[in-house]
C-alpha cells in the first residue's frame, strides 16, 4: 500500500514507508515471553518450551538479521513532519504497554504458583527480564517526546521493572555527557560489560537522583515530594510488587528481584554497545564538542530494528533526540556494528569475543586517533601498544625501539 504524505506547500510527495505495517512486530514480539508457561499450562511435558523465547530473541532474530540484511533507506526530509504527526506510529507505542504488563504479570505469577525445574525457572526469569529490557526501550522512545502523555506513559512503563529513574538519567544526563569519560552509561575501550555494569547501574541511579533533586530545588520543592518523577515511579513499583507479594506470598520476592535485575541488565547491555570506545573531543574552552552521528555505533539490520523501534539507528537519535523512531535516518561512513543488538549482546557476554570483534572496529572508526578513543585508563597503554597507535603524536615504545635499531 502506498502512503502519500502532503506537504505544507500544497504539493504532494509520494513516499511509501515500506515498514509501516511491519512495526506491528514490536507489539507481537513481547508476547512471545509467555510461550513456555502457556505450553506448560496446556499440558506440554517438554521443558524445551521454556527456552523457546530465549532462542527466538538471542538466536532467531540475529539469524533473521543476517538473512534479511540491512535497510539503508531514509525518509525524505520533506515528509518527516507528516511522519512525525502520523498518530499510527504513536499508537504502536501505546499498544505495546498492555502486552508488556500482561506478559510480566502472567509469567511471574506462574513462577510463584507452580513448581518448575530450576532451569525452566531460570529460563522464564531471563526471558521475562528480556521483555523488561524491551519495555525500557519503549520508555526510552516515549520519554523523549514533548507531550505530557507520552512522557508519563514512558515513566509508568519504566516502573514495571523498578527502573523509574531511567528517563531522568537518560534525557538529562546521558544525552549531555554521552561519549565522554564522565558518562557512566558510555563504555570504554577495554572495559568488559561486567565491569561496566558495576559502574553504570549505580551511576545512573545516583546521577538521576541528583538531577531531579536539582530541578526540584530550583522550584523550591523537596526532593521527596510527589513532583519527583523517581518517587512517582517508585510508588507505582512498590504498589505493583507489594500487591504481588501480598497476593501470592514471599516466594514472589526472589522472582521479582531476579526479573528486575535482568531487565536492568538488558538496558546496560544496550548502553554498553551503543558508544563503546567512542569519544567526543574536548574543546579549548573545556567543554566537549557537540554530539555528532559518529559518536554512536549504528546498525541498520531490519528485523532487530523493527523490534526495538529503530534504536539501532542510534547515531541519528543522539544527533536529534526528539525525532521519532519512524523518522530516524542512516548516514554514510558511520561506526557500524556487524550485527543487530541481539547478536551483539551475545558477543558482549563473552568479553574475549567482544574485544576481538569491536576493538579493531574502534580503531577503524576513529582512524587510530587516540584523542578520539574513550579508553579504560587501566588498559590505555596496553591497547595503544597492541594496535601500534601514537600517544599524542609520539611514537609508541615498540616503534621507538625499532627506530633506534635502524639508526
């Protein structure tokens, strides 16, 4: 079906969003988290059903990305205002919310009321937490919107995974400090995802609380008032989790904690891969240069982008944070990931594999300029030697030794 979007000039530009109806995959995919419990409830005896969702998300989607390849097309700028105004795309966002809440409630209640082998219990926790990570991505999309309803739905949705500080930290913290050593949500070259996790998870919360406290202080209000968005989301989480524990017993506590942790870790995984090793340069006035598309890793893989609302076109997102997912663009010569996020997650969970894949790509993306690489300080010297780089125009130790030998 061809969609013609009229311009304000009275002319019409024919533009067909080839993925218009495919965005419904973003609504359908989260429902897959309940496959295992539903199959078990219907009498299936094989425990393999509990691993179906994990296989789909972490194996099936990367394989489909490989088979279907990339979509490098962009909407013409002349039709972007109409794309942004098309409510269909926002309705897709809102339609996901009940799927997420229903999936979490069904799975955690099933875990709390049925005896399962430990591996089926763990598989259900992982896939349910993965759905929470998807939910935080939805909150990310809505939290950048200018309208009150979109932001509040995003905040409400982040409370599902006890991560209500996300929008505050991301919008007012991460976007300001992205791709700098000061940002706890930007990973450094040589830093494993597990080391990053211990820096990013607490750092994000404390930065969010400080930012919200400062905002309320300027308004003459207490940080503990109901105007604090972190407090608002925390009350929703407490009501939801408290209600589940009251209704089904204390066995819900470890289930909810494990699911919430894995959901937060999925967001950490995305943050880890999005800016790995990339660095904005500091200007003479002490400030960092404006965030540009080349300060983020990009991916145009079709299937995973449909599932995560074009989050993988991360370069344009940081350059234009309020642009909605259907309007995000690809740019030539960007730092590019070899797979979509789900495939890169698996690589990140195995640090030697991740470093073997990504460290050479960091060198390529930055042209080997050490001033454009965000190094883990403890590994800076070793990585400079390993890749034969120059430290601020000076030859490396190995090159210096070689030059002396020739002399």
